[in-house]
C-alpha cells in the first residue's frame, strides 16, 4: 500500500516539525531485558531517533533481520519526516510484532543503569508509532500530529494529491486498529503547528493501549447451554474467563496462559481471589485446577454475592497467591468496557435469578 501511494503521489510528502538541517534517523539495536539481565531470550531494544528520511525503512528492516523470536521493544524520539517512510516503518514494526514507546532508551554504561527517558514523537513519527502491537507514551513524553505538506512547497494538483494521501493515511490508521478521530486531528491542525494529544485522547482513540488489546465479550451456545466468555490479549499473554448457569449454580472458569509453569502450578497450594476493578474478593478453593498445553484452567462455584460484585464491576479477573496477603504470583484481568457492560450484567443477573 505504501509503495503504491508513493508511485501515485510522485513527490516527497513531509510530516515534520524539525528544521531542514535535522539529522537523518539513526537506528540502534541492543539486546537487554527491561530488568537489565541479559541472556539468549532477552528482548531486543531498538532506538529510532532523528528525522525519518526515505531510506530509514531500509535501515529498520536490516535491524529487524537481526532479531529473533524473543521480541522487540522500539523507542521512538523523532519530530517527524517523510510521511510514507513513517507509515512503512509502522508496517515493518507490526509485521515484527514489536511494541512501541515514545522516549529515548539509554543503554547501561559503566555505573549508569539502562532505562528510558522522555522523548517526542511528532508528525510522521506519530504514524510509525502506531505499528506497535502494544503502545506506550511514558511520563514526560509527547505525541503530536499536524497536517501534511510537500517538501517542495505548493504545486498544481495539490488537492488531488491531498485526497490520495488522506485516503492512504485513513486506511493505514484503520489497519492499525486506531480510531479515525486521529485523522481528524491531523487534518484540522495547521502545517506548522503541532497538536499534542492528551493522555485521555490517546486512550480514547487507542493510540496507546498500555499493553492491553480491547477486551472481547460474547455469549456462546454449546450443548450444555449458554455461557458468557470474556477474553483479552495483553503483552504478557491472553486472559480468558467464562461464566455458566448450571441448574442452581453459577460457575466461573478461568484460563491463564502461563507456559511451561502450568503443570507445577496446577498441583500447588494457592490462595485464590477475584480481581474486581482495583480491589479483590476472596474465592474458595477451586472445584478443579488443571494444566492443558501451557494453559492453567481453574473452575469455581460462585456465591450470589460474588456474582453480584462481578456484574457491577468494570473489570474481572483471577489471582493466585502463596498466602492471602502475599503478592499475586499468577493473575490476569479482563476489562468490561461500556459497550459490553449491559451484556455482562444481563447474563449474570439472569443466572442469579435462578439461584434458590
């Protein structure tokens, strides 16, 4: 799609708040976990800094070729540059299943500890950033957009070119799972000003997801009847929870991806809790807990009080601890967005109405 746009437009389209003398984008790659510990399975850290030039996607491609299955955390600090190159970088990052951060990553040197500091991501960089599967804008960092302009200044046919480019940006934003309201902000802002999105705007448009994809809630039908299923993918795996009305009982099933720890966890002695919004509620011992292909499957019978609290919550999950006051050893949470809240309440309330 990007190469077709470049052929159709035939000119350099810039989204940049930098001066003409800004340095071309540098691509730096390190292998280091966030904890600072190394190892063969450590995630790669890629730093993209400076103006996005037309050759930047080729440098990013070369860097990505060095990474393996462990994954890539990409830190962007750029005032913009070539629009189409920015979108091409975004597509490359999405294909690599990379995560993106606005900021500058500092590698460990001498007594200095590795870590991220504030950065900016404006204009063309704002589109490259959307390629991350999980996207973060850290404290002190800025994410901003503004209208497209030609590198060579106004020319005949700019209206047609603008329409083609806008359509391409709209398709790109939609493909990245981001709200089309971002394009509205981009178009409304002038060529020379930057519109800085607030944290609330970035969350509402799904520009940032802070490690959590949107939750999915559905009512499924099986031979045993209807059940309510909630599922949410996060940076750390998929959490899944289901509820079933079974005669005079409300059953809850939790499914947590824990990998090769599943078998040992299933035989351990644990204290279980419901995670409800920002609080917890004690659960009894599960009716059963089994491991299946790296997934820990736990089954509980709920009380009416527990079911009622779930129906009134904005998120629900399951935590396992070594003791009641210990930190959670294994946990996940599935959000209940406003669009799904009525479905969840109706199903749980229907189950509760059948209780003796």
